[in-house]
C-alpha cells in the first residue's frame, strides 16, 4: 500500500478470458494495498459466468484515499463481479472551507473502469455506497465496450445513514457514470450533491429521500419491448423508478427511502432481463447470503 499525502492508494486489476473449453478464467489479478479477490466461483456450471468477489477488508475510505478497480474481459468471456458488503465513504477530516482548492475539497476517490471485448459479458453488481455526513468524495465508473459486448451493472448511493437518523447536512459527493461503445460515448450521467443544499429536499430534486441508484444494460440484443415488460414486472416494487431506452441502452433509475428498496428493485430487474440478454436465469452470488 502506497501513501500519497495523508491518504492511501489501493488498486486492483483483473483480466478474464475464455479458455478452449469455453470456461471463463481469471487470468490475471494484480493488486496494491487492501483490495483483493477471492478465488473464482462457478455456480452456473461450465459455460456460465465466472463469479468474482472484490474484497476491501477496511470496509471504507477516508480523506485522501483512492481506490481503483480495473477489469478487462477478453473476447467471449463472461464474468459477474460483486462485493461482500457496502462501501463506506467516511466523514472528511478537514472541512471544505479549510481546503486549499476545489480539487483538495474532494477527499476520497472511488474509480471503476471496465473494458469488455466483443461477445464478452460483464455484470457489475455491488452493494450500496454509503456516504457519511461530512464526507467529501468522488465516485466514477467508466464502461468501455467493443462492438458486440454486453454490460449489465448498477450503482446504489445513500446520503447519510437513515437507519440511525443521520442526514447528509454537510459534505459533498460527485458522481459520474459513463458508457461508450466502440469509442463513442452513448451514456453519461453526472451529479454533484452538497449537504444541506436545496437539491436534496426540493420536489424537483431528491425530495428528501436519501437513496438513489442507476442500473444500465447495454447489449446488442436490447429491444424497446423490454422497457414496457420491465415496467409491468416492477409495478409492485417500492420507491419511485423509471425505465427508459437511451441510445440503445436500457436505463433503470430509482429514488427511495432505503437501500433495501433499491436492491430489491434491481435484483428483480436482473431476474427479468438476464434470460433476455444472456440466455440464462439470474443466479445470486453466494456471498450475498452470508
């Protein structure tokens, strides 16, 4: 683990490829700092996705910390990545007013970069990210797809800790989610959320609700009919959600009062969509049950 200023760098680089028998294998795992992976699991049998669990034993990041995950899938490979628990962005040690610049005001950084080759399928299904009151952080996810590649993933963010009555009254979160295909940007979502600002409470903003998330599916086979089918299947779920098709990318967005609601919505959506884009039923990673 390498120090930079008052924080630490942690990185993990993974590469997966399909072998001659059609099994997706973890070919490379290179880490620095506390990020690790368990051995690959194959609960779906031969030809199914390789399940990989990303481990971060400290459980959270603080001011100055940077965690970086880079995953590359070669042609034809299939992988499902998840983690054993929520990510936590802790309260910053230095107030924004004392920071020397706008760049310094962002204290913790989480970055995920996914590169998926032709006919490969990557599923990124993490637990929620909890942003503690007073945290200053940037969360960035970049997905780079080749023609014919498939990506299904979600992100769920929680401002404060509503279960113990903590609101996000100060601090700042910057988030960015981008997806490109064959080098062309097809989806971009950016947000900046400051504690106590009108956006968090206004009817045109988060309406006082602490949890929101986005699930995206980018696959060569995505069809407009999937949008209406998904809306019908999710009609009984709690919280506010919307399903749209943007430049060939299916986008499911959620706003609600708890991470449990968001996870329920996304898992049910996965159960509907996975047979359509992967030809296999959804299989929950074993680590979700421990």
